[in-house]
C-alpha cells in the first residue's frame, strides 16, 4: 500500500501581522457565530463594531471584547484607527457602504464584503471599480472555498490525482435560514445559497463556457421568488459538466423524518473523489468529509481527516487572505475582480431561467468594465 503524504493545504496561510485593526459593520448571526469566533480563534484584532441596532453591536462587543462600539457605520469608517473593514450586511446595502468607505482610503486599506457582493452584476462591478480606483484591497467572503473538503479537493485536482475531469456534482438537501431581508428580493436561492456552489465550481474548474438553469418556487416559502429549488449545469469547452441540485424543500414537516445533507462528487479518467459538507449540522460541529480513489494509489480508498469545520473556521481564511494582500500588495485570493465572474455566472443563470435557454458566459461578461 502506498503512503499518502500530500499536504492538502487546508489551513489558512496567516498574515505576518495579526494586529491589523478590524472594524466590523453588522452584528447579526453570521457575525456573532462565525466572523468574530474565527477572528478570536485566529488572534485577529477586532477593534470596533457598528450595527443598525447599536444594542446588538454592544452585545457582540461585550462577548468578544471589542473595545469600540459606534453609533453608526458612518462613524466607524471615519475612525482613523480602522485599517480593515469587515462588511456583513444585506447585499443591497453593501454598495452604499463601499461608496463611503473608499473615501477613507488614507486609513482603510482593505475591505471584506459578504457574498453576494451586490444584488446584481452592475452594482457588483461598481463596487470593484470603486475599490480599484481608490487603491483599496477588496475581498469577498465566498467562504465555501475554505470548507476543508473543498480545499482538499482543490489540492488533489491541482496535483492531477484524477486525470481529465468528466463530471462534477453537488446534491444539496438542506433548509437554509432565509433571513427577513431576503423577503423583498425576487432572486433567492441561486443568489443567496447556490452562490456557494456556483463559486466553488469556478474555484475548482474555472469559468464555464455556458450554463443552463431551471428553477421552481419553494412551496414552504410564502414570499414571492423566482428560484426556490434550483438545478443548474455548467458546460466547459473540454466537455466537463458540473451540475448542482439545490433542494431547499428538504423536509416535509412534522410527521415525517429528516434527511438533510450536502454531498459532492468529482469523477475523472484516472480516479474520483466524494465528500459531504458538514454545514447542515451547524451550530453543532459538523466535519466535512472527503475520500478518493486514484490510480496513483491502486485499489484503495484514501480518507484524509481534520478537526476543523466550515462554520466558523473557514472565516479565518477569508480574512487572512485579505490581510496578507494588504501586507504584500497583492490581490486577495477571493478578490473582487475574480468574484465578478461568479456574479456574471449567476446573471447568466437567471437569464437562462428567464429566457428558457442555455446562455454563454460571454454574454454577461461583456457587460463588465
């Protein structure tokens, strides 16, 4: 039996400085349960926080020993002590905040935006241009790229363990928590949940040549929306197909049993890998898993393990990448310009649904500036 010794590069590469002063805008569940937990675990410096409701910000500040609570996000970004801005607000608000934040580029050197970057490709493009023109590093919190199984899979792909990839699939049967602010949007699943899978396909395989999507409404979700349950397929120039079924109606309710999961599978000419994402178990510690078979290690399954989880540990990676980019004057790993291609893919998927056809990605990429 051959020994498997490859470094799967799961752990985030940390910046030289951990004392960059981070100001967080937002005090919701994702900030409390993921951002601040990850920053504390990594030893990052949460210097200040602001929220629409100051009492919520004060509560998070008390729990995580954040020394400064501001009356407004405007007050926070004007504080000359803030060096890094962590924006964790609904996507329709991010553009307004970035417009003001780039005016403070004398002291704000980097911005981490939540995903989706904006409500549509046009607004996302404006955010990227604003940051580029101001010389502010922009990263996007597409944190599934730091899920441990996806990170490990990327390393295996980069080292050609599976040969030419033929098919990749994600099968999600899980019910996300649709926050109240989503009820005013008609774009629901692909923009706010499927975006994880859409961005992950791009992370693993690059931009598709064309995409096709079909959707239906989620029967348990009472507010109006285009896409509750979604199925979409990426097609690549070399023949690779990557497809995801996102079923957010995964439990019929009281009187029936639950069967929730997110599973992925990648098949190549020289091997294959399968895995499961642990996120549906959150807030319990749900480990993601991976096992693979390859002609490099004949007639066996290899199952590497780890003790970290997507939520909250992946959030160390997204912030660490931004801090390193500020230090080294490079692009963050998940930079705004790259993320525009994820947003362009989402735009193409919605166009596919609207016009009931396959859409070439070039159709939406042409609108970028």
